[in-house]
C-alpha cells in the first residue's frame, strides 16, 4: 500500500514533534551560533567551539577537536558564562554539555 502525504501535512507533523520535544526539556533553549572556549583539563588547555544553543541546564556545542573529556569547562565570554560541564553525549563533531554547577 502506498500512502501519499502532502508537504503541508508532513511539515505540520514535524512542527508538532518539535513542540512535543521542546516540552520535555527542563529548560528553554536559546539559539546562539557564537564562539566560546572549552577548557579541557587542569593545565588550562583550550579549544574553540561553536555554541549552537544554551539553556540553564546545558549547551550544544560543535568542535573539530573531538573526542572531548568527560568533564570540562565552558567559558562563554560574550554571555559572561563559565560553567563546569559533564559531557552528556557526542556525535561526530557535535556534543551536548550538562552544567554541573550553578556558578556563572
């Protein structure tokens, strides 16, 4: 059986899925697209990353320097944010960071 769906119905279904996914999130996300630094270890070794989005609970970043350590610091100077993070997930050059402290 072949089912034909219109672009409009597929778009609306996708939009509804995005709304449902967003409702599961603990914190609203802010899309940024700005550069920040990741401090990788106690020696202060840093790499540049692109912050795709950020919330009170974490951030999604992109970096060409993978894999990332399990613990690191996000230093996001333009927003005056400096957070200790846990690597929640990674896929290729993308990574999800979970903030583990409330310092800013």
